């Protein structure tokens, strides 16, 4: 009798552009998890044990009571709606959540926060390089946070390609990292849940860094626990 294969723990990720999902999929697999990739128009969400919110287009400013800035991208109501729904469900069920770039912005808005629609020093934050994992600035990590327990240090060198950022922080969320140069919020977490972490950079492009892959490993450990 053949030994049974280890059970795969599943992570849901909603996407708009399938071609952009590969780095996220590879990071999920590297952490020993099974990605469940679902297009934004899906009605019935498959079973899953964790949620990853991916990078992508700007969150609709109408969701936090603002008119669009001239630099804000056209809204994607379908994507905003489905990600809001699965995030609320995951938080209510205490499923682990990892939110990346757009993901942390949506997370903040869902909890009642607002966004800076176009940061002042945008060249510092929207840096496109041939190697998407190339660090371009440092963040200061707040002691005593989930992120600090993952990083094991007080600062981190991260990549960056965003023009929007968290402004006022949503209810129940805690700032866990800020940009060293200008204080822009770079990470949020929700202490009331076992694992809800959002980062403004793109650790899926930095999995060769033993620190950054630790984000995905900690996410996986929370799912498996």
C-alpha cells in the first residue's frame, strides 16, 4: 500500500490578469501551499484555508468617500467587490490573510481607512527595475508586531512600485512598518486575528531573500496550525 501524499493547504487568490500571477503562485508553492487562482468575475468561491490579496489596479476612491485624483486609475468595481467579500469572510472565519501592495490598500479601506491617492515623493515608491526583486528603499519595522517577529530585525530593504499608500488607518489595524525616508505606511496588521498582515512592497519578487520568504513561510505556518 502506497503512503498517502501530504495534504495540500489551499490559498485563495483573486486575479484580473492571469499573466501577472506567476510570482505569487511560485511564492505560495515555495511555502508548501497550494494556490487556488480565481478570476475576478467568479461567483462561487472554492473552499480555501487562507487568502492572499494580490497587487493590481487602484482601489476605487468612492469606497472611502473621495473623488478620484487625476493620477488615479479607472476603478475596477468587480475586483473591489469580490476581494472585499472574500476578505470579510476570511477575517470573520479567522483564516490567515496576506495582503500585498493593492491588497494592503484594500484591506485598509475595508476596515474604514483611507488612501493617499498619489504620494508626494512618488519616484521613491514607484521604481520599475529589470529585476523586480531589487531593493530600492528601507522600511522601519515596529517592535512587538507580527512583522517584527517574522523579520527578526528593525529595518528591511524592500522593492517598491506603487503610487498610492495608506493614509488614515482602518479600525482594528496596526501599523507595523513605515518608509525610513518619508514615513509612508508600508505594512499593516490586525492583532485581533491569528494572521492578518499587509505589506506595501512585493515580497513575491524577493523570495530569494531569506527574510522575505519568511513572510510566506509564516503565512503557511498560520494556515497549517
